[in-house]
């Protein structure tokens, strides 16, 4: 199985390596805009208990970025399934569904980590203070696994390109702004806050911010992310197996 996972992963790595410079440059645009607009523009008028607003903002941007990159790294599978019909080659190949899904998700996680590294470097240039650790990276990986798995399920189930775009509009976009990325969820109305705090991106934002500020982390948030990752990974494998029926 390890060889099968590596084969799927290597194919995506070759594609990424050929476009690496373009990938890096394109992934720098949004973080710079967030840091300038929110960190320096709006952030100068905002104070938080833990320090400057830009220190508060960067973990949220990392959570948001890892969600978007990992999800969008998987969605080309939709075009392979619907338009190019090349997914059938994977279905007919002598590899297991688990190996294929792990390989694809691993490639998405790699893209997410490369992009996150760029954001960390930019954050230091902009004067942000971050306390990085192994657990910080683990949380980023968990978040990437969750949203790449969601992207995988969507790519296997959704029938048209327009419907794929609607996933971004109705799911990812609201989460981008409401799940503790730019402000504390405690400021939201109770009914909205309770729902928002059930979502994985909220827990990722909480954990990254706590780790960055070197305060006690929530074991419940880690548990929630692990449960999300396991459930959606299972659904990913199941959705890929359904394609062969």
C-alpha cells in the first residue's frame, strides 16, 4: 500500500514541481492583502488582550489558507471524473481506494504546508510574533486533511462545475469569515456562535492562536479535529469506491 500511496502522491508532486514558481507567487497575493488590509489598515484601530491585532490575525489566516488550499488542491479530480474521464484509469488500476485517497490527500496537505510556510515568512516580515511548534504543524495538517477530504467527497459526488463553485460560495466562504479567523466568535449572537463552534475551522483557529500565544490549548478542539478527519476520510474512501459500481 505504501508504494501505491507514493505513486499517487508522486504524480501530483511532479505536476506541482513544474508549476511551483507560479504556485508560490499566486499564494502570496491573498496573505499580503490580508496582512496589509486587516493587520495594518484596520488592525491599527483594534486591540486584543493577547497583544497586537496582527499577532491575533496570522493564526486565523493560516487556518483559512490551509482550508482553501487543501480543498482546491483536490477539486481538479471533479474535472477528471466528469469532463476528462481520466478518473477511470485510477479506478481500473490495481491500487486500493484507501491508497488512492491517502495519496491525493497527502499531495493536498503538501501544497497547504508550502503555502502556510510562505505565510509564516511573510508574517515575520510584517512584524508578527508567532510561537511555532510541532503541535502547531500537526494542527495545520489535521485541518488540511479535513478540508482536502471534503474536497474529495465533493469531487466524487457533485455533477457539474457550477455546483462545485457553489461549495465555495455556500460553505467555505461563510466559514472563512465567521470561524474565528478575523475576530473572536464570542462576539457573535449565541445562536450563531453555537453553530459556528461546531465547525472544524473554528477549532483550528482556536488551537493555532492558543499555540501561537503559548497558552493552554483545548483538548476538546483536538478531539473534534481528529473525529472530523476520521469521518470525512471514511466518506472519501466510500465515495471513491462508489465510482467503480
